[in-house]
């Protein structure tokens, strides 16, 4: 595919991904449920055609020849097909209030809404075979085709709209196919958006933005569905658009390569072994390769194994400003998890060596949690990494959870040199002086 065709595909796909859910949601209730698929196709085609016209005009204005009509319309058709092929799942993918679709079997489906409601809904297929074939169709249309069969009974992929699907075949008590689809709150996000949603206050917005602009290496932690990926995207939005970014993921979901404001992004995805058990490429291997590709920053969607070692190497050898996420129950628990993952690597590093590696590369851990009433996801704790002391990593908790789990600043806890670094990029130190934070401001 030529550079012009790639630009066109990215521009159209971005517009469809952003606009389609909103416009389809506006039609729900105005049309018969059975017609939603047809409506979705019509809207997707309209958005894609409009994006094609806009992109063509922009190319001409920039003095570049547009993509030839036949090729352009083929690209439009391919993208429209990507976004209309999820069968009985599509109704819930189109509903912006649904965060998780839990298909325990074809006729046992529960949707989780953003407000905390969980509702059992109608079957998404007429049989287990139909559901299995639907999932296989989605796998075949993925950027990197993936399998779901007896030899590879687990499937992990990103859907065209950015949602993340995980399915298993033949592993449930009755042998049915089961799957879970999770939607991230914002395909694109900024810290300002998260403040408006209540995930951070104005002080945290300013502090996290300064961490990014001051090129601090940050690990974002939290439990399942805590909002780690959304916060990573929001912090990445403050990275200069000209910087060269390389993202490493098991399943593509960050989508920074589709941001039209960025000019230099490579998204690398790990690969499972083929049916002969060959060809697997791990995140750890991708990280080692990424360091040979002259990145300004390396971003890891989720650390989940021995890639922690090359990640810390990247952070400590000049790729400052790198970001990653990690499943952990608290900001303090992150270090034991990192040590456990490092012990799985070929190097079999002892905990003391791992802690030294972590302390020389990582600058901050930002932890997300639910509020006490479970209604909101919020930044709950931030730790500054100071040093290693044998079996322990020494940290300062510069923001700690308040009674409702929302992070409050701890005055005087941030190292003076670090505060100077943040002040140099515009952070106001007075933001750290309010012991109750700025949540009501």
C-alpha cells in the first residue's frame, strides 16, 4: 500500500471509529431493533464518504495527488465492511452506555453499563455454532489474523471500533464458546476530559501532564477495568506530536498510530505461535527490537511478563518519558509484581537486582481505583520511586488515597529536584499544598 493510500485509510478509519457509535446510538429507539444493522451500514458509508471527500480536499490543498478514484472507493468499502460485521453483538457494541458484554454462552448474555447496572439480555446468536463462527469471522478480519480452534482455544483481539474481545472455545463446563468484550471509555482521551469526568482533579491533571512533559517514566497500575489504558492515552496526548513513539501491545488497542496529529508512530503487536508451534513473537522480543528503531519514547500497553526487564532497560538508557500499565492492587504492590515477572525471564533475575533495575529506570507509579461507592474510577495514589534497598524499592507516596479513595497530595513529600523538573515545564508547586486536593474546585 502506498503512503497516500495509507494516509487515506487511516483518515477514514479514524472518522468512522469516532463518529459511528455516536450516530448509531442516536438512532437506537427510533428504528426497529432488526433494522439496526442496516442503519449502521448506511451511517458507516455516509461517514466514510464524507471523510474521503475531506481527505481528498486536504491532499489537493497540500499539493499532493489524491488516491485514484477506484482505489479510494475500494478502501472505503473495505473499512465499511470492518465496522458492520459483528452480528448479534453489534447492538451492544453500538450502545455507548455499555462497558462490557459478557457472553457466557450464546443464549446467556449479560451487559455491564457504565453506571454500574448489569442486565441479562437476549441471545446474540441462534446456536453455539453460529456464535463460534461469528467470533472466527471477527478474528479473520483482524489486523493480524488470529485463530480460534481446538489447537488454539483462546482468542484475544481488538475490534474495529477499538473494543477488546477475549474468547475461549470448549473450555466451559458445557463446552460452549464464551467471550467478553470490553470498551474503553475514550478511544481518544485527554487529561482535561478525565477531569471533566471526575477521574482526576485540576491538581492531578496538572501534575500528570507535567510528568509527561518533563519526560518522567511512569507506570500506571490498577485492577481490571480500572481505566489504565484510558489514562495512558490521556497522558500520551501531552507528548509532542513530532516525537517518535513505538507502542508494544499483546492486542492493539492504544490506537496512537491512528492519531492524525502524530507524524511518527509505530504500533508493534505480539504474535502467537502458528499451528506448528512456531513463529511466536513476545512483547519482550518486540521491546528489544524497538530499542533499535530510534524511539523517543516506548509505550507498553500492559506489562504481563518478562518484558519488564527490557522495559526497565529502555527507561534507564535514554528513552525517558516512557509509559506502561500493570495489573496491581495498589501502587505499593506494583514492585512485587514487577519482581515476579522479572523472575520469569530467561535472565532469572533475583529480586535485589530487579529492584535496582526498577529504581534506576522508573520514576513514578500512578494507581487507579474505584471510589468507595464504586461509581467512579479515579486516580487514588501516586508514588515517586527514590532508590532500591535490597529486597525493597524505596518510594515516596506524593498523593495518597483519601476517605473516598480519591488521591490527595502529601505536602513536602516530593523530592526537591523532581519538583524543580516539574516546575520547569510549567507545574505550579502550590497545587501540592491543599491536603484535601482540588476535587470540588
